C-alpha cells in the first residue's frame, strides 16, 4: 500500500525514534565496543562508501543531518580526513544514517534517493545549510530546496518520501547503530574504535595513523 507523504513522515518518526545529538567525546569503553566483523556487515540499503574498498582502515560515521556537531565535523574535520586519508587510498569511509527526529528522518530518506554520485554532496549540503531547512515541524518545501541543488526533481522527491523500502531500511540502520552503542551523533568507528561528539582531527588521526602507515 502506498503511503501519503504525511503518513510516511509520521511513520519515519515512529520507526526511527529519538536520540541525542553530540554526547561525550573520546573513545568508548572496551565493554561497549562492537565486534569489528559485526559492524562491518552492510545494512539493508547497502553502504554509502568512499575511498579504497581494500584500505587498511575503515571509518564508519553515524550522522544526523540536523545535528550541529555533525555540521561542525563535516566543516572542520572531514575535509582533512578525506584529503589526507580517503583520497590517498588509506581509508575506506562509510556514512550511515542515525536521524534524530522527524525532520532529520525525512532528509535522510531523501539522501537515499540522491542522483548517482551525489549522495555525499547532498549529505554535506543538508549539513552546511541547516539554517535553511531545520525546524521542529517538517518543512518539505525547505527540504526540497536543498535536494533540488543535487539535480533531484520535485516528482522524484515526492516519490522518495513514500518509499517504504527506504523507510524500513533506515529504521533498521538506526537500530543496528544502537546495538553497536551509538547514542548520539556524530559517532565514528575507526577499525572498531569509537569516537563521539565534538571529535577533532587529532583524535581521528591518532586512531588512523598506526594502522594506515
């Protein structure tokens, strides 16, 4: 059965639940660490990944598009990580959704329908343009205004919002994140070691460097 956009948004809210943006920074305790082979299992929607698939280091980032800590990470830290490690073949980088609230859940659905090669662009556009579209109420026109910059049509946008397979898949991606100890965003797993909150490039580098050299 095809859902209306309003019904889909309500379902997104119920399925994806509520979590917190940010959280305490620094490595997690050993007891909270997921097994490396578990966290590397691809989710039901497939992975959005960048860099060398056979790189010695894999980074998995859990992101909520409405989170200011995620915006800061992608403005200040991710460009350095990408330039120094991803683009040079030393790191495989995976972005997974962990939307916090209905607005973030709606935008997360849309990124899964991004035109080919535009997923990272659209993810970063939502993060850098948060002031234009983030609010307590879901503003579809504002969310579409960002999606449009990736080349997505309004018809494609509207169809995406009612894609039950994506809605169910994102709920499972987030539930798996909780299983691995994700309670806030951004959360990074660097070859199984966790960083969360206001992550710095120095913290990321310290976990990458011994395994990527």
